[in-house]
C-alpha cells in the first residue's frame, strides 16, 4: 500500500463541476456522476464521497460493473485531514460495455 497525496485543486474543481451537472441523490444520479468522473480520472472512495456526493462508492461501482463496465480496484492508504490513515479503493475505468 502506498500513501497518496491529496486531491489536486484542478481535479477537485472538475469533480465538483461533475457533481453540479448530475444532480440528485438517487443511485442512478450517483452512478452517472461516478461514471463521468471515471471517464476522466481514477477516483478514490474518499474523492467520490467528498466531491461527487457518492456516499457508498463500492455499491455504485458494483452496479456499474453489473452494467458491463470494467472497473479495476487498486488499494492504497490515504491520510485524512485529521492525520488518520485509511485503506481505500482507487477505481479505474478500463472498459465500457
């Protein structure tokens, strides 16, 4: 496991723009936000929660996989603002249905 750096300001702004473009709290809206983000970047569980408003990222990833998207999970350790370390998934879109 590697310790990752914080999200860049550019990526944070792009993810927040995606969040504003795909409104709603339903699983369909969350999947749309996550898929749009994955088409541009790899996304961690924390980034999905903080910037995309996707609060159960593994469930949305599973749903996307069931729709035929090939999404890889890479594990890494990230440090939160409080200094605590957490093992989180880094999701990478590798293929579309």
